[in-house]
């Protein structure tokens, strides 16, 4: 009986804390900054309607998959959003990438995965794999944002996530200020497949946050294909820079 009372007390305390937090720190949309109505998750309906969606997950032949085909033999490739300067979704991505707001990454992944499930092109995916961070970078940031995006996508698609099959074998500097050639040199041989048996014969959906030159995620895909020749790989990123792909 005391255990039941303690559980009830803990629930009331959590509710009290949520109400107090909402009073002093009301939830706001991370895209536009407006207060979120009760029951609206993560992004307000106006910003959802105005989101710079690519629609690539509905297209067998899209600009992102064409870019990948020239470098790595992927089955499908898509991005959910265009990464556009001055758009609030760019701020949202920066928030979960640099400001510790990892829940945004999972919620955006869930939105993306749900749309992918409705589209049908990713219906035969067996497992979702996030592009891994090196341990030092993960410790500094506290988490891997690609892992949370992958968890959201996996939940939306209804398929498992494996965050341990692939790892980083060495630390590499940030890609942000590097040239196209330097980015590819910077990610050469940095990944390793630690559990190839988990991926054999499967359709793997490899997930990352932003696609610019694609050096990081495509280097990871190449590593998997070398280690597990019978694997099939598709790619999903939350956002893509329009200037790095050819739009028809």
C-alpha cells in the first residue's frame, strides 16, 4: 500500500512541476517562437504548414538520390527539409545540434518517419542506423543528435534502431569550415562496422542530421558496404542544403 501511495505522490509531484514549469517557462514553437497551444507537440501548426519540405521521400528519382548514385550505390535517399538560411527550421536544427535540445531531434525524426511510412518507398527497411559520433565528441555534447533522429524515424516506420553496429574508429575535426576536398579527406577511414552480423542481408536506413557535401554519411555508407557486401543501404537526412544538390 505504501508503494502505491509513494507512486501516487511521485505522479502528483511531476504534474505539479510540469504546471509550475509551464507557468514560468511556457512552451514555445522552436521555429517561430510563438507560445504553443496545449496539446500541440514541438512545432506549431502554422510552422508545420509552412515548413520547407522537400518531398524527396515520395520520389524514387530525386536530386539527393541522384547525387548519391554518383558516389555510392544506395537504394533510396531523401531529406525532409531544405536547410535554408534565415528560416526558423535552421534555428531548430542548431538548437538540437548545439544547445542540448535533443528532444527536438527525436520529434522531428518521428514526423519524418511518419511521412516516410505513408509514402511507402521505405516499407522494406529492416533497421535504422544513425551515423555515429566519436566518443570524445559525444561526451562533450552529451548525446548524438543523429541517434535521436534515427529513433524518431524508427518509431515512425515501425522498425528497430541499431546504434551499436557501426562506430567511429578515430576522432576527426569538425567539417564546418572545410572545403569540399578537405571534407572528404577528413572522413576517410573514420568508421568501422563493429557487428557485421547485425546488418547482413538487411536493408539499412542510414540516418544523419544535415547533408551538405555528403562526405560524412557517404563515407559511413561505403564502410558498411565494404564490410557487409550483401547489405542494401538507403539514406535519410533531416535537412539538405539546396546549393549542394541540383534542383530541377
